[in-house]
């Protein structure tokens, strides 16, 4: 994909927010995490869409603020839309505890947080064209029930469904190893190994760099 992609890595949440820029001063935001940073990154651009890879707080922390000041349409899976409306299911109710284990400042306050339903939802998949680019959303449960992959041409935004540096985190409380093995792994293995992966945490990488990991899960 020729469009410029910028990433903002939030120091506290340690999550990635992505901005895809179009030539006509429009942009597409994925996983809004910090309102001040997003406004700086999108200065001079109109935010047309906000895509969510999943419902967890560190990937939606700036969604409410962004919706108040833009007319951007929010796109996510139906399950994500439902779960982000609940502070327990989007994990904001326990996020201060998580920050403690991450070694963050204990004085950081995280209030229970919920979002309004998304503007566009889907059960299995959703396809659209944005600025001449095919954009596809695919349900990808495993890390969380509402997880999805967002594909822009040869670029895949995977949220927390794949990382270069560590195994995918799948907790019994809300994740599913079976769903990950049966749905997410085959989806990724069917993609070109040259695809660029933009994760929810850490640096971007080629899919080829994690093929061995995915194959090991497939064969379990």
C-alpha cells in the first residue's frame, strides 16, 4: 500500500494507534488510544473512519473524545461494539491493576469507561473501498471475543492477535485458544508472507517472521 501510515505508541498504555493518510487530506484512524496525540497526527486532515481491532480499553481509550469532535464513522465487529459498552468487558474497570503490573505510576487514574455502539458493525466480515483502497474487516476471535483483522491491500492491522516479540495473550476469562487456532491461524497462513503486519503493541513486521509460530499453533 502506497499510503503513508503513522503510528503513535502511547507511553502509558503501551498500545499502538495508526493513522492512514490519503492524498486529499482525509485519514483513517485505527485503535484510538490518546486524544492529544491523534489530534496532532491528524492536523489538517479530516478523520473519515475509525476502525477498531477489538474492545479492550488500551485500544479505545480516546474513542469517546474523538467522536465528540469529529463526524468519523466507527467500524468494528458486532461483538466488539457490544463489549466496549461495558466497563468490565472492555477491561477499563480493572485497567489500573494492569498498569500496576506493567510498572506504571501508581497515581495514574483510570475510571471505568464505556463507549456508545459503533456506526457500522458486522458479524463475520465487512468490505468497503476507501480512497481507492480495498478495506476488509474480518472477525478474528481468540485474544478477545470482539477481535478482528483489518486489511488494507497488503497491510494487516492485527490488534493483539499477533506480535513479533511474544506469544498471543489468550486468557481464560475472555479469550479462546480454540477460536484462535481454528479461525485466526488459518486466516493469517492464507495471506502472503510478504504482508506487513501492524500489531496493537510493538513494532511492525513481515508475516514471514511469524510463520513458524503460527504453524506451531496449527499443528497442536
